[in-house]
């Protein structure tokens, strides 16, 4: 047994909370119950400790109440889907998972779900999608669906690894982690929370793309550091700390420290790049400023939620074997 100390993260960005946080948390619990996502009292208690709406309140601090609730419900769906893949047999059965995610994509394309076919998860996703439709335009919806498709492909990659008992090399893991974490999907929702409409040529600009990737890496690697003991206990290999241990022969503490160093490099890169963004035009520059501001609040908000709000993780020191 060894005691592992998890680092304190620090960011040169503001820590903010949406004024509707508590109201959205209440709505989110009711929403999850309404769609049958919480089957037992134990599941309900665990859900309430997780405080998923508070994550969204910290990362989308300017969203209105309606938008905040939609984003909270969707992120709750992502968390519960992630748990299903990580902790249940579905996450080890690539063909079964493919059938499920194919139907989820069908819901997004067809804008309807059948209760007898998709169950609670399908109906919950359809509800979120129906509420997003009037807040979006067709081009955004296609981009969102493409990003969801990339997330599902990453889930299949993880499922194949689990089924074959394969631990991914660090380089492969770093490439895939931004997709398995679904944060690229959340970044599409900035358009909903901020009511912006950045053109594709701006979102696809190399510097904007690298900023988004840096944000994604920071958030996902923070999650990996915080959840490394839990995932080691579960035998999961999809964690930066655990990948570093296996590939480089590091001690658990040394791997945590290395993941923290990598995290800090991405924070510094983000801070440098945001000052070098090109100028487009007045309206686009203002919308891009809003977009980048949410990237900042995702980094600070994710960590603050992890250490201050949720009961999902152990965040100071953990004991591992």
C-alpha cells in the first residue's frame, strides 16, 4: 500500500459560477428521475452527491436558466453514459455498444426516439435534442452530430481495448483522450450558452483548434489525475497516470507528478496562444472572445467542481496498492 498525494491545480483564469446553479441542480435531479435514469435510492443518493449541474454552472457561467438546464441535462447524460461504458459490461462489448450508439445517432438525425427500442437513455437524449433544436441552426446541428460521432468512435476504441485486454501506449492515449472525454462535444455547446455563431473558418483556424485542444487536454488530464486511484481499483487502463506507469515503469506518485507537469505545460501554452489569436472582423472577434472565455472557465470550473462540489472523486490523497 502507498499513499499518493494529488497536486493542487492552479490557473491564471477566473473562477466563476452561474447564478442559476442551484436551480439547475434541482431541475437536473428531477429530470434524471423523470426519465428513469436513477433506478434505486442508492443511485439517487450517488447522483445527488455528484452535483453534475454545478459543473455546467461553473463552466458555462453566462448561460441563461433554460440553456443551463439543457446543458446540465446533456452533461448528466454524458456522465451516466460514460459510467455505463466504464463500469458495466457494455463497455467491454464493442458490437453491443456499436448498436446502442448507432441508435443514439439515429435519434439525432431523425429527431425522434422510440421508448421500446432505446430505453431510458435514448428517451433522455431525445428530450435534450428536442430542446436544443429551436436554439440552433442546421449547420450547427450537423457539426454537433459529427462531434458526437467522434465521441462514440472513441467509446468503441475503449471497448475494443477492454475486450482485448489491451493497454494503449501513451502516445495513442494522448491522441484519443480528447475524444473519449466528450469535451469537444461540450465546446460545440458554447454556441448555445453564449448565443454565438462563429463560422467554420474561424473554428477550424489552426490556432483556435490548438487552444481548444489545450483546454481539452487540461480538463481531461485533470480528471485522469483525480480519478487515477478509482480507475486503478477498477482495472481500467484508460487513464494518463496508469498509461505512464505501464509504459515508463514509473511509480504511482512519479506518474501523477508527470501527468501534472504535462497538464501545466498545456496551461502555459493556452495562456500564450490566446494572446496571439488573429483578428478577423469586429463581430467575429467579439464572438471569439466569448468562445475563448468559456475555454478558460472549463479549465478552472472543472477543477473547482472536482474539489469543491462533487462527491464523485477523492481529491487530496489516496491509497493505492
